[in-house]
């Protein structure tokens, strides 16, 4: 499951982009501003006794190459931190999706969270809110119009869960369940196993469609990196003098973490809807790219998708019916 959670996003997201660089630059800018604010007397930082940046100041004082070396070192620090942030984004996404390990504490908390999601899924599935009795016709119309917003929101929330009949299990977080629901829905509706179909499907997409998918995955990874930067920004509290300013800074970072997490959840939901829509419109390209006949009727969707998944996973039984290939000629379009 972990490979699928990362595989839906990590291989196709851009590693370097202006969207991803923003949170990291804000992180370093916040640190520099805090250190300068700490020396609020207006004295030049390098002339202030006991200043935390004594080493950079000593390097900068070495003429004529001191400033050049210091600039190169600062650039290297930013670049290396960007590499570390990019490398950790996939792991952070897995943790946010529910990869917490098998320790006793992790299992206890996982069981608690899964029980909550089981209850919420059952509540969303059984929810039928009837209007109160005694409403006049005009009041009933008004109630239905307002209740429509709530019903739409609850249907969208229910769509981000795998069904009870699906082979996929619930995960302990809403973000993980949203990602699992994509695999569950594609398998339920079309018989396709995303664990083996996802990479060929992405390769079969037209370039403009694949670029849209890349942009959507990049936005999600940028929000993951923004969440990491918001959390690690609390470390700048060590350079802030005074207990109350430190507490205010940590509280501000906690608020940013909360907002970043909410934004990431919304981004994951939007990405899941995007992926589901791609399979609705473009799944026939996967069949044609593999030389298999697409389903002729809606009733054949699941059986054809199951056969395609078996072909990709090389799990076709020797006793099963033969599956003919229909390779397109070089001049034919895969559309």
C-alpha cells in the first residue's frame, strides 16, 4: 500500500519548481529576519559582540574572496536543504497517509483512528436527513435548498473512503483513505489494479494530459514541503530571546502547520478527483497502448480490466482463455 501511496504522486511530480521553492525560501528568510530583529539596536551584526553569526562574519572579512566564499556557502546550504526537503516529501506523505510503524503505541493509535474512520464511513453511508415535519411548502423548498449543500459535502466525503466490499482496507488518516479510495474506485468500476496499471497508464496519456497530471502532483508535493517548512520553522525559536516571544513564535508556527495540513488535505482530494476523472475519460488509451481490445459494453468493463491487470502482473493462468493482441500499425494513432 505504501508503494501505491507514493507511486500515485512521487514519480510524476516535478522536483524543482517555483511552487516548491517558495516555502523553503520563506523558511530561510524568516530565520534571517529573526536574527536581524534580535540585533534591533541598528548596530552592524558583524560588529556586535557575541552575535551568533561570528563565523560567517569572520569569513566575510577575509578580502577579497571572503564575500564570494560566504555567498557560495549560503547557496550550498539552501540547495542542500532543498534536496533534503525534496527527498523527504515522499516519506512525509506516507506518514501523513498512516505509515506509523508496528510499535505498541503506533498500533494503539492506529486502532483508535481506524475505529473513528469506520464509524464516520458508516455514518456517511447511512445518512438520510429527512426534513422536519410541519413545514409549509415554501419552507420545505428553502430547507431542501440549504440541505443540498450539506448532502453534497457528505457525498464528497463518502467518496473519499473505500467501500466495505472493496479489498482495500481503511487507513488511519483521511488523507490516506482519499488516496486508497482512488485505487478502490478504479478497481470497482473498471477492474483495473492501480498497483500494476498506474505507470503504463501515465505513459499512455497524451502529453498535454500528462502535463496537467504532473502539475497536479507537483502542487500536492509543494504543499507537503510547505507543511514541513512550517513545522521546522519552530526551530527558529532558539534564536528568539525571552519566553513569551518564543511561545508566540511557536504558536504562530503551529497555526501555520494547521493551515498547511488543511491545504494539503484539500490538495490531495483535488488530485484524487483529477486521477479518477482521467480514468473515466482516458482508460481506453491504456488498452490500445498494450494491444488489448477495450471493453465493448459497459457490462464488460470489470472483466476486461481484470484481464488487463492480470496481463501486466503476468498472473494469467495457463488454463484461462487466450487473450489476443491487436497491435496498432506505426501509422495509427493511439487516441
